[in-house]
């Protein structure tokens, strides 16, 4: 066991071998608790985001306009930033709590938060992911009313009202913040919990279930019906990468480059899938 554990710490090995070596979550009971912590983290993120929005609204003098602002197709920067920071606090809190209560209390080890030079392979994967998502929607364009407008709406909602320094802040949040916190939450916390739960269901069925379910949850969490297919597909790709490497580094790089291409596309054409 000690030899396997040393190998796990220094080499890219599948998540299944890390769990077999005793990495958290160690048991199915722990895995269920990790999923509970994920649900609590997601809920806490929503609540904290709402609190931050209220605080920001008070500072900017928009206390009486919060409902109207939340319905805008292009909300102001203060609303976007407050919402993202609140959500990410929940996305970090869930994994942190899981590691502290039902892990080794070593967040980096428990969640696979390691990086290696090989993880830069994730950059072309993320770029290719944008083209893959775009290609998936080609057959659907002619069947969906106002496709371009509806498809570009999420990106515009995130960046459309930003200019200058404000846009730079949103871009940094999108390219750096989102990949870190979302990967920590979905691939670090949820994927590892599901992999432990489904670990005994065949050689490939269990891992496939964990990978697909994590990817679909990732897509659903963005609450974008039209972009769900693309986001879930990319989420499955990211989950597969994390499962095979046993780390978050490569899929964080892929996620970051995917969003970077989207930011560039929004600047150039007004369209782009941001995850």
C-alpha cells in the first residue's frame, strides 16, 4: 500500500488507482458525504452570491433595482463580479469541507490539485473543444428560432456590459477563476465521490457513469438550456481527462483555454460558449 501511495503522489495515474491506494474519499459512506458537501457548497454559493449582490447594490446605489438588474440581458459589472465571487466561495467551501471532515485534511492531495508540465496539453484540448461544440450545433441552427441571438446570450450576459478595465477583470475571472473553482468542485469533489460510489460496477461501467454524470451536472449547473449539450459534452471531456490523469491540472488548462477562445470570440463576433 505504501509503495502504491508513493507512486500515486509522483506520477499521473488513473483516479481508480488513487482510490485503491487509500486516497479520499476512502469509503462509499465518505463518498456520499462528499456529495452532500457538494450540494451544501452549491447552495451556499447561491446564498453568498445573493448577499454579495445586495452589498454591491447598496454600495452602488442600486438597492431598489436589484430585481430589474438580475433580469437584464447584459447586467453591470458589479452584479457579474459579485455573483461569481459568491458562487466560487461555495465551490471552494464544499471541497474544503470534504477534505477536512472526510479526507486527509490535505486539500491538494485529496482533490488532485497538482500540476505538471504535461498538463499544457490541455491548452490545445480546450481550443479544440470550442470548435467541437460549434460543430455540434451546425445541424441545429436552421431548426432553432433566433439561434445566433439565443446562443450568444450567455456570453453577452457575462461580458456584454463590460468595457476597458472592467472587461479585463471579467476576462481574468472567466479564464483563471472559473477553471480553478469549477474544476475543484466538479472534477475534484463530485467526480471523485462518484468514482468511489460506482467503483465496483464493472471495469468500465462505473468510471463511465462517474464521468458522464459529472459532465452532465457541470452542464446543468450553468442553467443554459440551449448551450447544455455543448457544456455537458465538454464537461464529459474534462471529467475523462481528470479520471485518466488523476489530477486537475490538465483539465484546468483545457478549461482555461476553452474560455479564452470564447472571450476572444465574444470580442470578435459576439458569440462564444463560456463554461
